[in-house]
């Protein structure tokens, strides 16, 4: 779905300009996104397998929930909206813990360059996996994976064909933040 997004400069500051998401991707314009990583108290992390029809990284495993921030939308409200849309879970902004902002540039092809600032949160998953409802157009599958296994598979990007290729520092930050909560 195309949507209007705020355009940022290379440092993540608002420029006062907006564009459709498709135009931002076509021209490599920086824009904000939200990432929400869910974890359980027994040391598991919720992973989302990206939909088979996604333009980027179809069927790879990724962040529990992610999405673009609409024009003028707060990061926290965007995060709760995306959680509701993608996995059918209602959470409050107070349940989110922001752990960082990550600059990401990924050139997929001549007409698609993701230049994004990922506003990244962790949140405890307090319901069983069976109570989540995936958005079929975005999400192929959901899985709870032991944090140790996830750490082994992402640190150093040892399993490139399984996960979306975020930086090793990004994955380490997520894992360390969740470990502090356990």
C-alpha cells in the first residue's frame, strides 16, 4: 500500500517535505519507519516471515512488526498501529520501550532503494502465539524462536538466506536489550 511519508535528511532530521512511499523508494529519499521486537519472559523472540509478494526480502524472517510512519504520525502511535494491522494485537504506547534509531540504506534494484531510519522498540508479548492474527498481505508466518538460537543465527550474519540482512550491530542491540529484560 502506498502512503504519504515525511522526508528526512541524511541525519534523520525532518526536511518539511513529504512524498509517497513509492517515490521515496524510487529516489532513495530518507524516511522514518518503526520496528517492534516482541519477546516472551521465557526467553523467546517473535519473528515474522515476510509475505511472499513483498517487493523486498520476500519469505525471509525479520522483525516481529515493522512499517512506515505516516506523515505527521508519532513513532509510538505508528508502532501500535502497525502491531494491530500486522499481528492483530492491541498494545498501548506505554508498553513500548525505545532502544534506538538505526540508519539503513539498502539498494534492491534501480527503482528501489530503501533509505530509512528505523525507530526501534522492544515489547513483552503477553499472549500466546495462537492469539495473534497475521495480516496475510504482509506476513507469511509468525514464529517464536529461542533468543539464543536467534543470536547464533544473526550475530555475524551467519544465516543470510534466512533473515533480512540488517547490520550485525542492529541485531546485537536488539538481543542485548531483550536479555536485560529477562
